[in-house]
C-alpha cells in the first residue's frame, strides 16, 4: 500500500535499547572467576617485572661443591652436651662474640652496643671502654656503625693492652686499666688503599705481630647475611707489627674471612672462610712462607672463630650447620639468580629465621680432623657458637655467641 513505511532493521530507538541491554546482560553474565583470574594475572605480571628489573643488593656467582654434605654420625653424632652449659650474666650483656682472659682469670669481651667489658672471677661486670659513640640506641641495627662493634679480642704478648678488631673502626689497642683507645689501623684507611668493611678477628704472635681478618670490603657486619648469601671472595688476611707499625696484606679473595689462630710453632696461621665452610692455612715462616693450602674443608657448619686447645689441636665454633640431606646455602649455591630474587623480597632477618636453630662446637686435632663434637640439636640453650675460651684451671669452656645475651660456661 501507498504510504506504508518499511522498517529498517536497527533503525528504531527500541532496537538500539535492546542492543544496549544485550551488552549489559553480557557483562553482567561475565564469570567472577574470570575477573579474579585477570586481576591475579595482572599482579603476577607486575611482580614478575619487579623481580626482573629491580636491583638486587647482592651480585652472586655460581657456587659448585664437589663433595656431599657431611653426615652427622661417628664423632659428629648428635648429643646434648651443649645443653649442660650454664648461662652467666644472662640478660645483662648482648652479643659476647670473642672472649679472652688475663693471667688472673678475669674475662674480657666486646658487646653489641660497642662496649668492651671485664668480668671478674666473682662475676662482677665492669665497662672498660667503648669503641664508638655512646648513644641511647646503641645495640640496634641502625646505630651499630656509630656505636661500634668490637669482635676479635686478645691481649698483646706482655698482657698489657688489649688488641681489638672493631667491625667499623678497624684495629684498635685498648688499655684495660684506663680505657684509653689507640687506633692502630683505621677502617677508613684500611690497607693498600682499600678501606676495611668488616674487621673481624685477630691473633697476636710471641713477637707482637698481629694477624687479622677483614671479612669483606663490600659488606659491613650488620649486613653479614648478604655477604654469606652472595658467596664471593671479598675477604682479606693482614698483618700489623705492634713494635714498628709496619702493615701488609697477606691474602685477598677470601670467602668471608673470619676466625684466625696461630699454629703451636707459629709457622702458620689458620683462617676460617665462613661462606666456604672451610679453613685455610697460610705459612708465615720457613720455606713455605707466603704459601697457602686447605687445612679443613666441607665442615659440618659455617666456621666462626677458632682457638688453640691447651692440650693441642683447636676449638672451632660454628655459626650454623650443614648436614645431609639438605642445607639451604648449599642448595642455593649453583643458582645465583634465585639468590638475587630471595634478597629482593626477603629481609635479612627473615632469611636467618629460615636457618634451623642448632648449637655445634668441634674439637679438632693439630691436623684439623674432628675428634669430638658438642651439640645442642634444638638450639634452646646454645644457638650458634662464635668462640671458645678454655680455662685450664677450672677445666671449663667459656662460649661466646654474637646473638646471645649471656656467656655460656661448660665444664669438661
């Protein structure tokens, strides 16, 4: 019929409204699981980009071991000997890492707040000196570089002055009677144009020659977990002549150079490489002067300080254990990328919580073979041994630990 209008599809308002309605219905019908998946995928992409692009605090290299993890059997069989130790001055001191004694049996040690203290035979505690500033926040992570952190401590040959390695201030001489501190080698000056990053332990020879370690030129003490996880050779062995002031770098490239001790004949020193779980021997006298070799390898833990036994051989404290079938540090060794990622997303304190609590002390013979082991498998009394001081008269061992709030005393 004339005048009849043809309706074209989609040309009327009602058709447009229906189309918009269909779109809304389609959106409203979108599964919630799909939305959640899209959000999760977006978060994953952002996190992945962060893990790839964000800088890591460490620059590790692959660490490959050719040996199996030690079995805890034979002389390494677990026991509870360390749990028999008594806790001295519990709650009154923090972090007594290294221990030495005068001829009267009084003990000297350095603490986490920068103090060097004397502990008399009667148990009286007296402050001798402070290596850094006296601040209300001393003993905390933030203030450690300012307050100082005295670590290795020994008397000189004549037992007149204490020689101290402070992690931040370098090699120091301390008068135990007056508290006067003399800087022998400043950490800022260091050796051969390279400042010290982490001055750690020392030993004094009968000729008043000091042999001491710098754990890392890159990392300081409060970031020591990064130094261990990174696993690169940034440590040094050095010497300082107390009579002439002459100083020298003997070795570099050590893997977290830590505890050090002289041989009975003083013809070599043994140096603990913590992150490599081994001890090296460096000859300082005789035909082999300047030569080094392996003294002990594949230790059942990370070696801290080493001290001579009165009857021969050595006492070795371990900061953490390595045992079959699993060690986190060994497992991550071949994978530097994973180690980088871990340090991007996990704090140092969280990392250390992943390490099982365990106390372990070894008695070694003069060749470095293990003769006896002392354990605290749960770490409830002793969690990590930094150093041992042997009191021959009392037939007892005084044990230091960098994170304990006491000195342990273990009767033999």
